[in-house]
């Protein structure tokens, strides 16, 4: 069997040499009210759209090497890995669908959320005009596309979550959530008689297996499953997306859920769905679970399915204002 090795991606120096941020750019964190984050966010989008996180690449390669040589699963994973290399080399989108653009902004007291929202919207419009993002935001009923990724009415796109925190510095996480994988997300209300699923981890397991079985290859498997146990219908789905920001291979802080994630990942990979539904042992790259509190009368299991092209990145403005991308 010929083992596939990790692709040679462009060096950090090369990535930085193409940055839209002027060399030596620093945020003035002593003047939070007047901070302009437009440029660092443009750079965040530029890097995210063309380069997969290292943990996802490593997982694709590791699973490729577990598939039988010459099988459709191995060939499909080879193509995905080649895609990763080409997108990185040409700084071009990893997939034609650059997804719903979702941000999480964690900041100290004093930042103007209104101004940052305007700056993020400006950055998204600019990246759309540069073709780093596809214009993906259309009017629901008419299908009319304003062409700039802006929802002009409810300001629902791009999606921006804010959270004030004690720590100095600012963190902005981004996720590009593909439409195909979003379509196969699911929400269950336990108990669910048709699945024989009760209000416990065993019931949660049955929901996840059901969602993956129904998705088959749709949603561009191998998938990464973000799962929220509890919450209400809205907060559960929100958490199920946010949990996908966690790195593959990182431990769940709850040992019980950590063991559950590992065992379920193995189980799901025996379903035979495989990459893009062509069969094989790589149906998912991982399962990431978060438990929330809930109303006593409700028990929701919210599942967000992320495709193999799991584009996410963090921009960290550290205490001294330096911009770090990771
Ligand atoms: S689901 Fe993911 S990989 Fe598939 S088309 Fe959408 S963004 Fe691309």
C-alpha cells in the first residue's frame, strides 16, 4: 500500500507576504471605541477560504491511509487532499461554495459592537468583490442575489455573535459553513419513539446515527458532527455550530463525553457510507459534543453537520495588539 503523506503547503512566510495587512500592523487596544478591524478581518477571510486547518488535513491523510489502496474511498480522499494543495498554492477558495459566513467575536468591555459589525460587513463585501467569497446571500422568496453577501434587511448575513469577556485582547473566530452540509443538519426532541431514543446518552447516540444515515454522502462526507445536548431549539443549534470550532483530536473537557465522542466516531465509520457516499471506512472525521442546560419539559439534540471542507480560523489580537492567525 502506498501511504499518502501530508501535503506540502506554502510556508508561513509566503502566506504572510501576501497579507493585506501592512507589515507591522498593530491594533491600538487602548482606544477600543475607535478600533478598525476591517483589514485584519479581510485577511482572516483570505486565509480561511483557501487553507484548511492543519488538524483537518492530518485527519484526511490519516483516514486516507486506512482505506484500501485503489478503492473509491482512497481515490476520493486523494482528490480532496490534492484540492487542499491546489487551493493553498493558488490562494483560491477550497470549494466553490464558500458557505454562510459566521463570526464569533470575544472582546473586553469598551468595544463598540455596532462599529465592529459594520467593519465585519465591510470586510465580507470586500472579500466577495475579490472573489474570495461567493455571493451566497439571496432573498428567500425571490432568490434575488444582491451580489455582496449582505442581508440588507435583517442583517442576518454575515452571522455575527458577540461575547464580552474579562480577558484583554480580542478573539475573532470565523467559520465558512457550506450549504450542502447545512442541509443535512438535524434536530431531535427526546424521547423519540421511532428511534427508541430516550433522554440519555444512549438516546443521543441513536439520534446522531440516524442523522448520519439519512445524510448518506450528502453534505460532502467525511463529516464533522457538532452536537449540542439540551438548550432550546435556537441555542442548541447555535452551540452545535460553535463546538465545531474545536480542533479534531482535542479532548472534550467532560471525560464522559470524551469517551462518547471517540466511541461514536468509530461506530459511525463502520456504516460504510464513506467519502462522498462512495463507500469505505471514512464516513466522519470526528464527533464534537457539548452539553447545555435545558427546560425540564424539553430535551433537544441539535446536530450540525460540517463537510470535509471545514474552513475555520481564529484571529487573535493579543494584549499588545499583534494580530495572530491560527
Ligand atoms: S458541503 Fe462543503 S464541500 Fe460540499 S459543496 Fe458545500 S461547502 Fe463544498
